[in-house]
């Protein structure tokens, strides 16, 4: 029913999002973790089938699958660490009290307010 109510020229409809988008560094770490985990799972399946078939590749692939498991675990931990670091550096306020820095916009406004009297006084000092 809803799609019938759209106009013929409308190609995209924004849906209400439940969550905000992840910050870029966290999303990059998450993409790396998903790729490494998927490669590790593929290696594990290939190692399993090679060992069933009695292939000489079973041992090297098993070793690389074990190493990939360690790397994939490290990358998943990297997502968590990157998320925590981003929160600390970018002033996510926690309740009931926060030691986080004030938001960037508030700090920028403070700097502009402090610099405004100085910039007005600068032409007067140059003219003298």
C-alpha cells in the first residue's frame, strides 16, 4: 500500500533510522574484522575438506587457518578498542558525571568568542 502512494518520479525514500551511523574509524575496523573472519571461515572449511580427501594441502591450510583465527580474533578486539578510543577522544558524555572533553562545536564557539575581540583590535594596533 505504501509503495502505491509514492509518486512515479520518486526513487529513494528515507526511512527512520533506529541507530546513528558508526564513526569512520570504527566502521573501518569492523569491515576489516568481517573480512578477516570470513577468510578464516573459508580457510577452515577448505582445511576440513582437504583433510577428508587426504590431500597434502590439509596440513599447510590447517596451519594458516589457525594463524588466521588468531588474526581474526585480534581484529575483532581492534573494533572494540577503536570504539572505546573514539568515544574517549570525541567527548561522548556518560551519566551521571563525565570526564569527557566538551563537544568540538562548543570548543570551537569558545575559541571564536575569545578570538573576536583580538581580531577587532588587530587593525587598530597595525594602524598606530
